[in-house]
C-alpha cells in the first residue's frame, strides 16, 4: 500500500487540506497519515474539530510571538524524525506558509517526493506577502506534483519552467470546504447583535501589515462607523498578540465594532454569507467571497489572486486610510452600481470537487 502524508500547520491550510484528507481516505489503495506542525494551536484545532480530522502527529511547535527562525528550525528538526519513521511515498503540502516550505524542504533533504496543493499563486514581489511569496516559489522548485487551482496559476508555473506533465488544474479546495460549512439554517448571537444594521466583516493579520498599515486600516474602519451609524463591524481578531494590542488600542470602546476571538469556520463562513461586504488582508477569504457573492476590499498592496479582481468580486485598496475609506463609501452608496457589480460576479475558483480530483491523481500517480 502506498503511503501519503498530508502536512499542514495553520488555520487556512487546515481549512483547505481537511477536504483533501477526507477525499484521500476514501481511496482504497492509499494509506493516509496526517502530520500537523502546530504552527497554530487554538486556530488549528478549531478547524480540525469541524472537519473531524484527527492528526497522527502534532509537532506542537507554536510559542507566543514566534518568529520565522523559530518556526523554521523547529519544524525542520521535528519533522525529520516523523519522516524517517513513516517513510511516506509522497508528502502533500498546501499553499505558502512556513509550515509548507519547511516541511517540503525536510522531505527534499530525505529525497521524498512532494505534492503541492494550491500551487502557482504569485505576486512576483518576493517581499509581499512576506514570507509567503518566497515559500510558495521555493516549494515549486522541488514539488513533483503541482495542483494549480486555476489556469492562471498553471501559467505562472509554466513561466518558471515547471514540467507541464506535473501540473494539474483542479480548482481550489477552499470551495470544497464551503460545501461542508455553509448552511441554510445558520443562526448566531452575532446576527442578533447586528440586528437591522449592515454587517461588515473585518480580518487582518499579514506580517507586512503589522504596525502602521494595520493602524491605518483600523482608523479607516473607525471613520466608516462614524459616517454610517447603520453599520456594525464584526472583527474576529487573529490570536497574534501584536494585532490584538493594536486592535484594542485603536477601536477602544467603539460600540459599532465588536472584537471577538477567532471563529471556527462554520460560523465564519456563514457570517461572510450574511455580511454586506468584507474587509480583509486574508488570502483564503479572497477565494471564498466570490462563491458567496460578497464584495471584498482587499487591504493589501498586491494580491496573488487576480482572478477574483478580474472577475469583479475583489477590489485591491491597499493600506492607505483615505483609499480604504473611499472604497468602503463607494460600496455603502453603491456608486456607479459598484456594490451590485461586486456582489454578482462569478466564482473563478472551481466547482467544489478539487479534493476528489487531487486524491484520484495522487493515487494514479503513485501506482503509475
Ligand atoms: C501564518 C502564516 C501566514 C498565514 C497565517 C494564517 C507564516 C510565516 N505565516 O501567519 O502565511 O496567512 O498564518 O492565519 O507561515 N497564535 C496563537 N494561537 C494560534 C495561532 C497563532 O496564539 O492558534 C499567535 C502566536 O502568538 C503566534 C502569532 O499568533 O506567535 C503569529 O502566528 P504565526 O503562525 O507565526 O503567524 P501568522 O501571522 O498566523
Ligand atoms: N477564518 C475562520 N475564522 C476566522 C477568520 C477566518 O475560519 O475567525 C477562515 C477564513 O474563512 C479562511 C481562512 O480562515 O478560510 C483564512 O485564514 P487566514 O486569513 O488566517 O489566512 P490566509 O488565508 O490569509 O493565509
């Protein structure tokens, strides 16, 4: 029996890899082992619980205010032991986190083949997002199977001379996850807090936004609530203490803004679908919002998800206070029909069967 080890460590990887784990486990000729790095702790276990995935290994590396050196060195050393014990025929990694890059590197050192889910996203700016653009490019150098979510991500890989025979366009597994989480009868106390107001969902966590950019974003949101007394902003704050401190300081006691702990994905995905629009610097939310028909103001200077911008759901607004405010006011007022356009755009990220495709390809390739 061929053995596949699925490796992930943060919330977004878990949301997009759990559907892959479940699809792999349905294949008859595969032995599936799950190893989590524990780069995230609470935010990871929230996701595992929702999908009912129980890891075989947890490297448990997280420490408060960890830096890239800690994450990298701890995973590299601890994962080596797991790989040497399990000797998988293939490891599957996802996306662009440090867990992704370092686990792929460990496998490379032991000459174990790597498959990369969500391969080929690029901003072509090595410092933005940081360090993710490097992480995903690094994995593309060594991966033997590349699961590109869209045709554009396939083209990005071809430009870097990745062998076309190793690239499979599958759709993004984020859409598969939504099939599990989004429910017609969803209810929540947060919706009662929102009442008849319009709900704006906010998230922010990118390393390159820490400090001044984050303050700009929060000040723009504060000003937005002053201009529109009929909006309520729900902000599940990332557990990073640096972000929590800034959020508490800038939002103080603004009654229109509720700061809450990170939500498990069922609540979060359903709250996206109940929102008026979303403001975020997240990657994954840029993939989810188009299929939930919600406009997204992307709080970043560049995005590796231009499909959503071209498709009309996403607007790249950067981290300047005035630009953010202006874009948000445009949506509030539906200037030039912008709200209507952004909330009726098409989802470019696939049909929700990416995980099944990936599992089938993995099985076929391992027995070829
Ligand atoms: C990581 C990824 C980023 C991804 C993000 C998703 C890297 C370098 N960055 O960034 O690509 O977009 O995850 O959220 O891989 N913390 C907790 N509990 C948790 C999770 C985090 O307390 O469950 C705190 C810790 O203090 C930690 C800090 O958050 O030091 C930051 O976490 P870390 O994984 O280093 O970076 P992220 O910004 O989450
Ligand atoms: N998400 C969640 N709970 C929250 C905020 C986000 O479940 O409180 C989900 C979101 O729907 C998406 C993923 O987490 O699937 C995105 O994670 P994040 O923004 O942390 O990372 P990124 O996608 O930017 O790497």
